[in-house]
C-alpha cells in the first residue's frame, strides 16, 4: 500500500507518510458563516470527508479539525445591513440581527447541510472568537521575530511584513512585485500595500461586541491569522494535511503558510485543494443568475444522490453542473440500489449479508483511492461490480453474487453513500411479493420476446403504479421498491 496525494506547495503527487506512524492530522477550512452554504462549501466538505474515510479505511487514526470563521468583515457588514429598512432578507433570516446571532444561525445551517449529506462531524470544530489569546500570542511572536509591526497610522492594526519573509509567494509561485495590494485594511498604515492584517483596530461605528482588548488596542483578528492560531492549538506547529477549496490558495492559504512558517512553525506537510463547481461551463455567479444551492439540489434529488453527484469527480478537477446532472446521478444510485435489493432477496437466507461484510474493497477500487483519491476510477470499479453481481444472479451463481454484494456494500461505506436502511418487513410477505413480481417480469419478458410492446409496457406501468421500479439491462430486468 502506497498512498499518494497531490501537494499544492510542491506541485507534484507525493508519497504520503504521516508525521506520526498510524495517525493523521488533517485541518481543512470551514465556512465564514455570513450566509447560507453554497455548493462550493459542500463539495469541499465532501471531498475531505472522502479523504478522511479512506485514511480510516487504511487503518489510520485521523484527527480532523474544521474551523468556523464567526467574526469577519462580511459578517459585520451583513449584520449592519439587516438594520436597514431596505435590507433584502434571505428566507428564515431575522431583521435587525446582531452579528454574533447572525453568525450562529448560519453556522447551524452549515451543520444541517453537512449532516444531511453524510459529512462526518470533525474531531473538533473551533470558532475563531474562542481563540483570541492564541492569536495574540502568535502576533507577538511574529513581531518579536521581525515579521510583523503595528500600523504606522495609529489605527491599532497590526500587519505582516511580506518583504521580511523571503519565501512569501511560495505556495502559489508568485513574486511579491507581481501581486496586488492586500485589500483588507487602509494601506496608509502599511509599509507595503501587500502587507496583510493580523489584527484590525476597532473602527468607529463598529459594534463594541466585535472587539477584544489587545496589546495594540481594541480590535479583532484578521482572517488569515485565525486559522494559523487554531490549527496550531489543536494539531501542533507541524501537521500532516491542510485542505480547502482552490479559491483559498491565494491570499488565504498563502498568508497562512507565510505567517506560520515565519513564526518558526513547520506547519502543513501537504496542501490539498479541491476544485470548483461550475454551471454549464461557467463560473457560478448570483449576478448572472447561474447558481444552484445545496438546498435547491435537495429539492430535486435525495441526499444520497446529491452526495453522489458532488463527490463523483476527482477532487482536484472542476465539477460542472448541468440540468441533467442530478438525473444521471439518480440513475447511477438506482442501479446500485437495484442490485442490492435483488441480491438481498436472492440471498435472504444469509442474514449477515444484510449488514455488509466488513471485509476489504476490490483491489482496483483500493488502487484508485490510493492514487490521489481517484474517485471516478473507484466508481467505475463499483459499477463493474454491480454489473458482475447482476450477471451472477441471472446465472444462478449465488456465491459470486454474495461476494459482489459484500464488495459493493464496503465500497459504498467508504464513499459515504451506503444504501439507506430498509424498514423491517415480514419475511413471508417479502417472499410472496417477490414471487408475484418475478411472475409479472416473466410475463413481461415473454411479451417482449413476441415484440408485444403494448403488453410489456402495460405490465411495467402496473408495477410502477404499485411503487415497483423496473430497470432493463443486458442481463434482464431487475426491480426495486421506489423510495418516496
């Protein structure tokens, strides 16, 4: 077994060897809770959930930290806007809402979306506002080492001095002189317009609740500083993997890496970034109107289907949403579930099969996941196994069908798309239902052999009206109970 992941910092796929044998420390950027979750947030969470599940399958004990940015310019601005009579409210929002209440409400919306789509809870989910002392300590360390300075205009801001760190720009391979100025504070107090804020002095008009006492004056932390302080507290000054969306590489992750390494920390051994979600080949934009939210997806398809869609691409690639995307994902999930239902019926005498094998996934699946989480190839193995299992059932090879069912169950568990638990039903009733449906399918097959398509369609429509989904494939027809 050799795990290999793409490292953004080195721009190559490297062998993954954890810093501590048998353990993996993973930090990935969570949400800035200033609005409802968008599809990019959820794709990122699913990608790193897949990574976590695979590392655990490979026998590692994984500590996962995912932060919540609950103090930020955007949060304050949105809260302030909520007091304005012309404020356009999102559904469920509260008018005249304090910034901390707004942040907490949206934090709950993110948790709801994560839970609905099967994203495992992290080991810990720290909030920025709970780690102000750690941030003060990191700022002071940077000042003492000559990499940060209080603002020159007496505003109470503290900035990171980018020119003091000769590796600044290493993560994204940029030169300082080619970069635009950091737009996080008034540049008049900076030595260089590219210097970024570690601490933001309290400004007139801002709520007093959004500021904390510090050696440099009342204020609040800069966005980039928050993550460096939190990850260091929980995972140490050097840890295995730092993850997040591709859009965070610059300036957020570039600044995180610079300030942490300038403080003398080894920081992340691997930087992993998931790709964006586009809409019919174009960047999603509210102003253009080409967006779809996780909530809208969940109105169109069940959670397992939405998760299948958002997790089906290789995590570093662009995932393009098309109007037919969820229909295609639905068909894929139904093929899997159809085989499982058919196999469980055929093998119902072996109750252990109903809870999976707890064994090993196929070699091809494992090789794909070891290779930088190649989920598309892993899904190809999954669907090949489903086809082989259906062929085995058609041919009466119950041993091969049993093996295929166990493998499919294990692969689904690793991917976080396990079939929903079936309600308990009377075994005799189940057997009788199966016998009646199989008789109908046999009559339908005979009608099709006579090219009596009207009779064939009538049988299929009758079964559909009774909640029985019939799917034709190369090995014959299979059926499953339609889920509401």
